[in-house]
C-alpha cells in the first residue's frame, strides 16, 4: 500500500506542485473508516467495515494527510445494509455484538494476530481452523459479490501459504517459519504465537494419527504458552 500511496502523492505533486504529506495504512491511530465514509467512499456496514457499493469491502484503507487546500468531497450518506444480518449470524465467536459494533476481545483477528498471551479457553473451540485472522463477516456479505480479486502481486499468497497442511506447518522451526513468511504480514506474530494458533486449530481438527503426532511433537516445546495450548488440543482428542 505504501508504494501506491507514494505514486498518488507524486501524481498530486505533478498537478499541484510540491507539497508535504504523510501516508498511513493501518499504521497509526487514524480513524480510517470514518475518514473513508466522510470522503464519500461508502458506508460503515454492520460488520464494521467500510463498504463501497461497487467494490464491496475487500480492500485496505490508506490515506495521505496533507495541508493542501483540496476541494471537499461529499460524504456518502446512504446506508445499504438494510435488514441483512448475515455477518452477525456468521461470526464464529459472536464478536459482532450489535450492528457496527465489534467486541474486539472476541474477534478471531484479535485473538490470532494481536493477542500475545493465551487465547481464552471458551473461545478456542470457536476458532475452528483459522490460524491468522478471519474474514467470515466479509465472506458472507452480499456486497462482496461484486468484489474482484486484485491483480497486485503484493496481495497474492506467498510461498504457497494458502496450501499448507497444519500438520506440516507445526513442524517448522523458527528459521523455516521466518523463511516461509518472508514478505507476509503473518511474520509479525512470530514463531511462538504461530505454534499457539496451529495447536488450537489442530485441537479443533478431526481426531487422527497425523493430528495427534503433530501435536505431540510440540508437547515439550520450551514455551509454556505453546505447551499449554498443545495440552488443551490433545485433551480435545481425548489425550490428557
Ligand atoms: C483496532 C482494529 C481492529 C481490531 C478492532 C476492530 C473493530 N471493528 O473495532 C481487530 C483486531 C478486532 C480488527 C479486526 C479486523 N480488521 Co481491523 N483495524 C483496526 C484499526 C487498526 C483501528 C480501528 C479502531 O479501533 N479505531 C479506533 C476507533 C475509535 O475508531 P472507529 O471504530 O472507526 O470509531 C468510529 C465509529 O465507530 C464511532 N464510534 C466508535 N466508538 C464509539 C463510541 C460512541 C459512544 C460513539 C457515539 C461513536 C463511536 O466513532 C468513531 C469515529 O468516527 C483499523 C485501522 C485504522 N487505523 O483505522 C483496522 C481496520 C478497521 N481493520 C481492517 C480489517 C480488514 C480487519 C479484519 C477484516 C482483519 C482480518 N481479516 O482479520 C478484521 C475485521 C473485524 C471487524 N468485523 O471489524 C480494515 C478495514 C477495511 C475496510 N474495508 O473497512 C482497517 C481499516 C485497516 C485498513 N487500513 O485497511 N481490527
Ligand atoms: S473477522 Fe471473523 S471473528 Fe472477527 S468479527 Fe468478523 S467474522 Fe467475527
């Protein structure tokens, strides 16, 4: 996102002359959804994401802060979620507690990416096989029927990460984790939380020898965080 924002700034500079700016994308306490809505890009839907009537919500928001005296856009005033509650009904952890209100503590995105410590036990079974974030509230949104897959190479899955088996991924040591996630945002959760998340997902998998062997291979990991999640997962398969 930084490169396109820089290109946008260069294009503005061609038209308006040199100007000062700062680019943001999910990188600072900036009210990105509210700014986007006020800039006329769409409305904030019941799933709390900004929905563009032509593109749905499968995009990141990025912006340039500048003191250039630009003309104002008119805010999008419509709200087109209507009576639909698909996102609220589909959320695996019941995190969308009311239209447009997400309890971040229950959201799988928070639990698997932002949370550093143990994942609350009552939510583990609800996480299913999600090991990094969640998009269910966007997947079910009817407005995303119009969404197009991006041709940007940066948004394509890297290192075949969309085709890995969890029983293999739990075996990666830290060096392999870092190599396989190079250039991917997944890298920032680090190896320990990667193993924590996979342990939960394998705890939710159908019981079988490969799943149990994969979990047992991490039962003596130096991190208590990992060991505790592995114990929980093995208990789910009837192994205390
Ligand atoms: C913290 C955060 C999270 C948290 C909390 C999410 C939440 N819904 O609050 C967690 C980790 C759970 C999360 C998850 C996800 N996130 Co997030 N997240 C953010 C982040 C960094 C800050 C949002 C925030 O809390 N801002 C502070 C609050 C105060 O702002 P706000 O909620 O917009 O508040 C406004 C209104 O809601 C209202 N308001 C809020 N509280 C109150 C209280 C009162 C009394 C009143 C009157 C009004 C009011 O007023 C505020 C000002 O207008 C933004 C990036 C950014 N800088 O904005 C991305 C962002 C919102 N996330 C994004 C994405 C993609 C996701 C996920 C899909 C990621 C994933 N695949 O796993 C999930 C989706 C979860 C969901 N359904 O929302 C995108 C959304 C893109 C879009 N189309 O809208 C953003 C914009 C990042 C980006 N640059 O692309 N996220
Ligand atoms: S990202 Fe997943 S867990 Fe979070 S609010 Fe959406 S559906 Fe719920």
